[in-house]
C-alpha cells in the first residue's frame, strides 16, 4: 500500500498540568477485508524537521532538491531605489493626486519617479526604466516616446487640480496657521528656436545672450514646493508675482494669504495693487534708496537703534498699516565692506590706465574718454563712488568719500515690511519668515541642478515645456519628503538649532557637525549624500529565478 508520514498528537495530564506530545510515524495504508488499515513502519520523531519534511515530500511525489540546486538567476533588475521612492510616493498619495487610474497616470508617475532617481530626456528615461523594476511595477515596459508625450499632455491638463490639492494640503488649516505662501522666480536657458516661451531676458543662470524660460515656484514656509508657473523668458519679477497672486486667489481659491517674496519681486507698485484688493497681505524687504530715505537725519532709522540689539521695529507715515522691522547683520556688514574695498581698488587701477592713456595723447576726445570711463565704472557699479573731471585731452578722478561713507553706514542693514500684526507674528518671527526664502532657493537648486536636472529642456511646444517643469516640481515635492525621511542616513542636519538672534547667520547643530566630521551616524553606520544613497539603494536587486532541473520548463 501507499506510504506516508503521519503526525500523531497525544494529549495527557500530569501533576504539572496538561501536556502534549507529537510523533511523526512512517505508515503504510492498506485494505483488509474492505477496511482501511494503517501499519506503522518506523518512528521518525528523532529525525530533524528538514529530514522529516524531505521524507514527506518524497513520498508525496514532490521533487526534493538541494537548496539552490537546479535554479538559476535569469535576470537581476535594480529595485531598491525604485521601491523606496515608490513607497514615499504612495505614502504621499501621489498616484491619486495625479488623477484617475489609467495608462496616462502610470506613465506620468513613472516620469516623476524616474526624474527623482535618474534625470534624463524622455527617450533616455524610457530606456532606463526598462532596466529597472519601475517599468514592470507600473506596467509601462512597452511604452513608446509618443505615449510618453501624450501622458505629458494629459498631465499638463491636470495641473490646476493637482496644485489646488497640494495648496489646500500645505497652505491651509493647521498645516499653515500663519497663512504664509513663499514665491520666487528663476530661469533656465533653452536651445532651439521654436519654443514660443523662449525669449531673451535677465538670466539667473549666467547664460547671457541665450533664450530662456522663467518659472516661479510657490512653497510653504518650509520650502516644500506646491505649485509652479512657467513664463516667457523676458517676464519681469513683478509681472510673475501678480500672476501667482491671481492663481492663489482665483485658481486655488485661497484668500487672506500673506505673500512672502524678495524686494525685486514684491515692489511698491505691486503692494499698491495688493492694498487695493484688501485680500492679500505681504512680507518683503525695502530697496536701498528707501532704506537711505528712512536713515536721513530726520528719519526714524538711526544707527543708535542697533547699539544694544540688532533688531528694532519702527514706523513711518509712508508705510501706513505696515510694520517696519530694521535689522543689522554684522557678518553681512563686514562682507560688504570688504567687497566694496576690493571693487574701489580695482576700479582705481582701471581708471589709472585711462589717465595714462590720456596723458600719452592716445585718448583726447572727451566723448571717447567718457565711453572708456563708463565701461570701467559701470562694470563694477562704482559710478556713485567716484568724481570724474573730463576735458579735451584731460582726465582726473577722485573718490567721493562722502558717498562711500554714507553707503558704509548702512552696511548690513536691511528693513522688512509686512502687514502681519504683531499679535500674530513677533519681530524676530518676521525676520525668520523672510529668511525662509532660502528654502525656495534650495528648491530651485534641487530642480535645476543637484537633484532633478530640469535643464536642458528637450521640448519645443508650450504645453510640453510646461508639463516638463511640472514633472520637475512634483519630483521636487517627492524629493523634499525623501530628504526629510532619510535625514538620519545623510549629512542633513536633523536638529538645526533655533538661533537666539534671528539676524545672525544660521549654524549647524553639534550632532550634524560630528556626523559630517566622522562621516558616520552615532552608531557607526556610514552616512552618504542623498544622491549617493539613492545609488546605493539601487544595488538591491529583484531577481527572476528559473528552475532548470526540469528541461521541459521555460
């Protein structure tokens, strides 16, 4: 008859209480006179569990092989970085945020995750994700570039709803009790001549003479990006600011927000427009001439304000309904004084060469002399600090010491203006909030270079350029959360100290300094940069294993 391994459990009671014993018996089953009977052939209980299981498998007709024998790895795909980034994306609800399930959503999500892990052109991205588990997991292995472009068009049409959800998540309620929204503008150069958004303008990339696009980033106080707007390359900062204010008010349906931007972004004219609506507040800084006017002999800004502290609150009738927070940063004052000294010396050297050329008779015409002087003092913006005397075949110059001293007196001094009342935000908190614009700058660096490589832009139609920038913004949103989640594994300062003096430069915590010095965490594990950590996670693979003992299997 057939043999099998039977597990026999017996229960009994002793003085110590109920007990149970388990035996494994090798038995044969047979029929005797129409009855099924069992014959015990051996007691296997003394054998180790793997041996008992091997006997059971053999008797059941299941092949038993040595661990690893008869198996081969058919393919290994990088998986760790994909799994980590996808887990964060799902935790943030990013798939649902993009839109309803479908092929376009899967492709858009794949583009965002790929931008975090391995930035590249859309063609390069489709080649790359097929060599990882990303394409398998999202079912886009067979995606063509035309499908990818169609998904970008789909995503561009979803931009307002995506950003509306993000702004409501991070700019309202308990997430943003002060109702702050930070905005700044950047630019990236373009190649080609067919993009309608490409235009020549003020370059923030240092790529003068090249066409560019501009894009403004809206973030919360912590620098978390929630919306982006793309503008033609010749758009001025104030124009972009008005556009984002209209989006915040009309598209995102947010009111009573406090817009935070630098002095070039929120100008006096833009403030007048905000004041007329009465729906938005602001927090920005005054320009140099405005500060100088307040520091005049009869003005409220006197240097004696900073004898004891580097922070003071003043008022002036030219700024009704606003608070003016005056700050003095000694480190910035020293930096500007040193820079001005160097620029003055370099300008004098260049002007001395013009004096020599005039004295030698090589430069005689006053207009020609003036052109040469203009080039020298204009390049270093030193015209206000020199007095020049020009005539036929004559040129002398001297420093305007009064102008130099007047500028030096205001070194390191800046003034903030805001409509936020004092009972809602103290003066030190106003300074800290304005300095939060550094978080927007970090987001721009993440998007443009260190993480996501927005440039170069490999698109020419307006819709796809906007979609490309949106993909980079959403990737930056994902990266922002990843950096926070992985801060213990990177060089990130996890416990950045709150400075006692809000005007003073930020400092690293002792724990972060120790981590950077040792290059390990407190328990000795190596720490890495964010990018190196992603690459390290990519060494974790997912394997396709083939059973080769049976030649009939594929």
